[in-house]
C-alpha cells in the first residue's frame, strides 16, 4: 500500500515542483514588467472573479472525487455520476456568471474594469468542461502531471515573450494569457476523458443524493474563499493605488507555492482515504493520515525556516526587483508559518473529514475564521494605515492559528497522534538547525546576488536537514533508505 501511495505522491510532488519553477520564472517577470500598480489591479480583479469561480464549482470537485472513486471500475455507473455532476456544475456556473454580472454593474469601481473581469471569468465559464476531478478520482496522476506541466510551460513562454511594459494593454494581454492554460486544459481533458466515460445518456439521474453533500461542501468552499481571498480584496479598497495588494501578493507568493506543493497531495489521499474508510480499514486509514501529515511537516518546517531568513532575497526575486514592493519581505516573515498551519487544516479537512462525510465541522470552523479574518483585516488594516498590507497579514496569521487549533480539537481522535509525536519533534529540531545555519550563511554570502544566496542556502540547508533527520532516524527519510537497501539486496 505504502509503495503505491509513495509513487503517486512523488509524481504529484514532481508536477508541483515543475509548476513552481515555471511560476518563479514568469511571476517575477510580470511583477517587474507591469509594476506594482498594474499588478495589484490584476490581483484585485482576479480575486473578485475567484469568488464566482468558487460559486460555480460549489464544492462539486471534492464530492465528485469521493463518489466517482467508489465506482471507478464500472464505466456505466461512473459515466452516470460524471454526467450528474457535470449538469449540476453547468447550471451553477450559469447562475454564478449572472450573479457576477449583477455585481459588476452595481459597483462603479468594478464597472470600470468590466472588460478585464469578463476576460478572467472565462476561467470558470469553460472550466465546467475540464473534468479534472474525473482524472483525480481515477488516479491518473501521470496524465495530470504531464498535461499540467506542458500547458503551464507554454503559457509561461507566451507571457515572458509578450508582456513588456506597465501599460493597460499589457495588463489586458496578461489576463488573456493567464486563462489560456485553462482553455488548453479543457480541450485536452475533453478528448482524453472519453476513454473512461461515455457522454451518451445512461440515466436515470439521481440528483437528490448529491444535493446535501454538495451544499455543505459549497458553503465550505465559499467560506474558504472568503477566508483566503478577502484579505487581498479588502486591501484593494483600503489602498486605491492597489500597491498594497501587489506587496501582499508578492509577500505571500512563495508561501502559496509551498501550500500548493503540500495540498496537491490531496488528489492522492482523498480517493485512498475514501476507500479505506468505506472498507472500515481503520489501520490503513490511520496510517495514511499519519503518512500525509508526516509529509506536510517534512516540507513545511524547513520551508518556514528558510523563507523567514531569506525573506528579502525571495521578495526581491519574486517582484523582479521592481519598485514599490518594500513591505513584501515583512509580510513574508509574518505569513510564512501558514505553510504549516493552513496545510494541516486543509489536510484534516480533505483527508479525514471528507472521507468520513463530516464536512460540517470544517464549515463551522471556517465560518468562525471568515468573521475573525474580515474583522481583523479591516481593523488592523486601518490601524496600520500607512502599511495596510502588514496589518492584514497579522490578522490573517492569527486567524489561521486559531482555526488550526480548533480543527485539531474537533478531530483529535484521528489526528492527535499523527501530529504530536516524536517524529514530528525530530523534524522541528532539524528545522531549527536549518534556520540557524541559514542565518549565518546569509552573512557569509552577503556579497553575492539574491539568486546565488538562495541557491547556496537552500542546498546547504537541505544537506543539513536530511543529514540530521537521517541521524535521528526520522520515519520518512528512513523509509526511502530502507527501500533502496532492499532494492540493492
């Protein structure tokens, strides 16, 4: 079981790492080319559109993955499930688009940018045809990885080739190029999915059985979006120039990459956890939970240690060295622990609560978090009126910590031992060592460029980290060592 899961985990990590590299190439270039004002405007508009993307999806992918994974070996049943979820999502997408239009023509500040908003909205309008959740349910991780890397690479090349100046026209072109990846994904997926399902009518449909779980997950998704994206949206109103939004987006970019790297594993763990829980195999279910959390700590702890020490260098690279991003390093330091807190909360939801059909616990937690985050962001954003992004960052990290504590308390029967154990302590000790080494390394390499400093610190830090974990016999590192030894024998 573990070897099979491990191979899927490795494929997903490789995919996410490749996408991260491509992001690190294109995003800094765009920040520099467009400037903080235009980049902030784009981020603000994209945040607005994202709300309606969530309404269009309504949590359907998560529920669909769970339900389709149960019938993945029966083409007719699978096709019926897929058609049911597709129809539901299509209807909700139409309603979501109509609601978005109502907001645009009601708010003057949004109406000013209506053309850009409509361009960005193509992401969720055609996204209904992507069927990404089908491939996740079927565990087609190699296909997903190859397709994602290919489409993102092409999009990145186009962005670097065509975006040149801080003008409205170039910002418009950037909006068009960012949705091109979705368009390519939809075309490829529609062609490929026909191998596994049929689009012919295989009814009768049973929509009723999906309404309750979709409703719960939809509200969760909406609360999660409000919780995650409201900070940037509030900043857009607190700072008319939108430079605060740009600073916040640069500061949180590397953190989002780490979070994406960890949460990308949900596509591996959700189908497996669902199977084990359905089969009442508590041993495999608990082992899978522990394995997932082990990976989360293994990635997040050294990332936090390194990002907090290299915040200035990382922010300089992500912003492309452009002007107007002076608050980004401090924002990165404040928010870097989200790599762990947010990722753990997400894994508890995706890997434990969804298979158990107890999503409501996450819903209650997120509702509380959304209220705290909105109130805190507005209050601290006004208190730090000269640097509102810093105030919003403080409110965000405090809320995130409160939510994680609540999530652990609600699911302590399943996650307490997976989080609080000797193996986690070993990772934390190694992470502290990495932070100390990174600090002295930055002093030693101070005369070098930001890129070289990061490369050298990461390489040396990785060596120190892995060596210490190997000496302390940390589970994840030792599991690979044992596998290699067995293979040689």
